[in-house]
C-alpha cells in the first residue's frame, strides 16, 4: 500500500511570503521617500497632515491584507493535511465506483452495471490493459442493477493472468434499439495519489477519482 503526492500549498504559501518580502522592501522605500519629502518640503507650505495620515492608513491596510492571506494559507495547508490523513483510512477498504476497470484476482473479476431498460441481447467484451479483447459473451439483462463476474477464462480457453481488465457492454432491446448501461467496478484500495487536484484511489492498476465512489466497506 502506498500514498503518494505533492503539497499543493507550497506555491500559495510561497506567494504570500514573496508578497510579504516585497511589501517589506516597499515599506523601506516608502520610509525613505517620506523622510526625503519631509526634508525638502516648503516650510511655508508644509505637507498636508490629512494626506500623510491617509498614506499611512492605506499602507497599513495592505499590510494587514497580506498577513490575512498568509494566515489563510496556513489554514488551507492545515485542512489539506487533515484531509490527506483522513484519506489514509481508505487503504484496505473495498470500494464500488463508476468505471469500466476491475482487477482479476484469484480467478475472479467483478463489475456492477445498471441498465436503463431490459435488453434481449447484451454483448460483453473484456479487454486487457493493452486493449486486446480477451473474452466475449452474449447475455440477456434486465432493467436495474446487476453484477457480472468473470472467472478469467479467455476466448482461447486459457486462464488470463491476474491484472486489470476493462469491460464494455453493448445492449439492445427487442426492437434493436440501444440500451444505456452504466458500469461500476469494485476492489480493495491499495494506494492513494494526492498529487492532483482530486485524490485518486488505486485499486490494483485501476485509478479511481474520489468523486466517482459509490460505497466503501471494510474488506474482510
């Protein structure tokens, strides 16, 4: 089992740090210009006190905004770290999710599917990771949810090696019209990829976005 990923907050936090450094540099320049302005001002027409105060207030507001952004970055980083820790609990669990891939293990690969209507003919095609058709079968399916179990036996009569396989179901009703069939896969989570914008669960060689999961159960 493995958990892989890269921190997605580094850029955000780094941006706030860069902004703070720039602000500090600008602040030094601001003080230098202000001191020069005070030195060269006309004693008979001194710098307007209201303008001077407004400049300080505006600068203070910007400084506070940068600090707020930095605090938000820390909060986001903390929340993401907690989320990553929570995702670790998926390891070793059995999930059911949208998808066409399933893992053949110990002579069994299981897919779930949901048919929008009954189909008199439904051709099952199972392909290996290279896209080659390993097994085909014609069955009849009913409306609603069902499961398809493949024992790993190929069209040539040999047992396929354990691995990841994909399924496609071409179904038609009695009038020859296509019937919509949605497939689901299931398997035990053995890895998590956190490098993208959405966590990806790994089930054998299958990659499952977290948003596609229907159910989670503890694998026995």
